[in-house]
């Protein structure tokens, strides 16, 4: 394990086995709504209502870290407690291949959605809860039941499904045969068409890219497309950074791809 005290956060670099320890698991579970999931990492933001839990976690972290280090636990604890108000970023050290987690999605109606994992996984469930907590009606180690009453709620689901890499897991979504027909039943173009999992993935992704509700009219897609390409057109970038220019270029190309694909659907 490695702990780095930055001026704006605590960085903990550790193995996946440490993430499974009871004290780490308890802390992350209590902060499930304050986490940003990243590939190979998770960022835990401070929550004033959970300061006691955070302080207890930092005590455990220091004990674990100093156990095999030539460092005084009490001294190190005093140092790290100075960062109580800062976020904690936990990074995985392993370079192992991503483990694939399958999530089956069933739309029971235009508002009821069931997400089911192929086997229990705290991290994937925590990620989905962090994105969809407002709409969760029932949960378990392998299941989330959602109530999505409007476009805003469905858009939140679509954005959550766009993220596939959580720590060292890669999520693969599959959809029941009537997913589009049931969840988006108000749109006639979905009523009688069969879609593969890949086609549904692409469709949800494209609507998210264009920042439009699924099933939007051609006029709505066109307005959003024109607005976004003005923002992300490479000629608009006044920056010498190659990474920034490439980001805008890729976003611009993706907007074009999404718009052309959805014109066919709409």
C-alpha cells in the first residue's frame, strides 16, 4: 500500500484484496452516494454527515499502513487527520485484465426496470446505486428495481449504462426482447422492431451523446446537434494542447456519427 497526502486529497494506492477488507468495505458502502467511479479507481467525496465514519476509516487505514512500515502510527494518524475535509482517491495497483460482469436489464413497463447481475458484486451494485439511487425501489446483492416515471429518470439510466469500466470490472449489458418496446412504448418506431444488445447499446449511447431523450423527433435531434457541434467544432479550440484538440475532434466526430445514425431511427 502507498498513501500520498496531496494538498487537495488523500491518494491510497492498494491492491484489490484491501478493498475487500471489512473496514474498507464498510467505509465505501456508507459513502456509496458520495463516490465517483473511475477505471482502476474510486474517488470518495467528503460528507459532513459522515465525518465519524470517515475518521474511523482513517484510523483503520493508518493502522493497516503502519503495521509493516517503519512509521509511528500516532504520528502518521495526526498527519492524515489534517486532511479530514479532503476527498479520498483509492487507486488499484494491479494491472490484471478486467473481469467481465454481466448485467441483464428487463423493462417490465414504461416505468419499471429490473437490473440483475449474473453473480453478486458489491462494486457494480454500488456504482449503479450511486447513479440511480433516486429511482431505486428495491435492492439486493444481485438486483436493483427501478421506477423511472419520466424522461429525466430514463435519461439518468441511459447515462449510467454508458459507463462500462468500474475499478477492474468491465460491465456487459444485455436486454430482454421487449426492452425498447416496453420502456419507450410511447414511440411507435420501437413497437414492432427487434433490436440486438449491441444495437440497443448504440442507440442509447447516441441519444446520450446528443443530449436528447430516446425517441426525440428529427427536429429536436437537429437542434441539439447544431448546438453541440458549435461547441465542439475543432476550429473553435483556441488551445495548443494536443490532448484538448484531440478531445474536441473525437467529440465532434462522435456527434456526427450519432446524428446520422439516429436520423435513420427517427
